[in-house]
């Protein structure tokens, strides 16, 4: 079952100042999809100063069909039942997010979920939003609006980095950070300065949004200006060159990224420590990167994208021409990185 009220593009044009949000509901229970769809669409007819969101709802009872018709750059939020016969909700989301990584996801179930077990089985998924069924339409609408209205793109980079203060991380130095006991990427904590819950994964994804902006800049000048707003190391490079530093310091953080992608975590930790002390990398950013290294999170899709984007943003201008100069190990790592950003479509 799939329903659409108007042509997607035409609807967005017609609604003017309203924010049209496209929601995908997948549940094998026909009553649930009909009730949720009807309840969300009924909200569109309510006249209120605070009602500035227009819900465009698409509902499916068959996850296989939903996946076959899934479109990139289309949905804003997916409400996905976990326990379905042909394909469970987690498997559906893994495949759907390979097509489009941007939609937010709320998983739904009448039972509880084991987050630790799910993290091992689905390391690339964030289980941040979970809706326990049954749920009233009023509470459903509140939950949907809360997910849709939160936009990490509104945060400045330094605000994003400060969020790591709310994650329980152990380690006396910024370079040896680890999650506290029983904490994972998807453990939920209250971000007081945002007045909402979030996880380490949310921080990673917010950083990825900022890095994507930098990598997407066609103008070199604009790219460097944007990069300096969160990673002010160009001035540090200049100072170190002026005092006669012989090490190719532009490669320090870049080599860190390559070592992480190569899963040589010892090398990565050394490069990161040098980046912190020599380049003056911010303590918060260093802490985030050290958790990635010490927890060996590079297999997670969001984390791997962060490392690739960071490498792409800071890659020395002459890196490709020095592939042979810096030896076989550098060549192997550099080729692994190039393969990675091509796969990510960067």
C-alpha cells in the first residue's frame, strides 16, 4: 500500500511558507499504517500559528515493495516497524540508507529492543529514535515534529564539538579517550545546551554535515575560509615553517586519516597525538577522533565517512604527486582513501 496526495514536487511548490515534510511509514499491520497516515494528514487541516509543517505521508505494508520504490532525496523521516515478515526494519533501513543517507529514522515496536545486541549486528545504524507501540496520535505527532524540527545543520562547528562533553568518555589525555563502561555510539544522553537527547553518532553526523560543506566548495578561497572556521591550522602551518620545521606538517592530520582507514590504530594514535601538540588541534575534536581510534569505530559507516571527508578537506595540494616519494605504505593508504571517497561519491 502506498499513498500520495499530490505530485511531490508540485506539493512543495504549492505550500509556500509551509515546510512540507515527506514521511515514509512501513508496518505490516494495515490498521497501524492507515491510522498513523490519517492522524498525521489530519494535522494539515488544523489552523494554528505553530502549525507550519505540512505532512506528506507515504505508507507501505510490504518492506520489499517500499525498498523497490525508495527514492533518493525524497523522504525527511522514516517510521519503520522492526518486526515484519519479509524483511525486518533494521535490514530495510540498512539498504534504504545506502540509497539515501539523509532521512531521519524512528524505529517502532511493541516490545523492547536490546541496543547492545543491535549495535553488534547493525553497526552502521543509529537507534536514537524509538517509538513504543501502542502510541496515541497526539504523542506520535509530537514525536514526529520533534525529530523533524531538530536540525544539526543550524549548529556552528564549535557548538557541535562541545556536545562531546555530555558523552561519558574516560582518559586523562585528549588522545586516549574511550567510551565509559556500557557506553556505545548510540547510547542516548541529554544535550543540555540543545535541550534534547542525542548520541555520539549524532555528533559524528553533524560533523559530517560541516565537512560536506567544505568539500563541496568549488572555490579554493571559499573552501579554505570555510575550513578555517572549524580547523584553524593554516596559520599554524605558516608559523612552523617560519621556525624551520623540517617535517611535512601538512601531512600530520592527513596521515592520521589514512592510518585510520588502513586500520593501523597505533600509527593513527601517534599521528593524532602529534596533531594535538604540534598543530594545536582543539581538545574536543581531538577527543572525538581519539575515541574513534581507541574504540576502533572505523567500520561504522558514519565514522568512516567522517574520516574520508576530513581527509578530503585537509588533503595537501601536492599529495598525489608525492605518492611514490613517501613509499609503499603511503601509496597503499592513499589508494585506499581515494577508493573510499569515490565510493562515498565525494
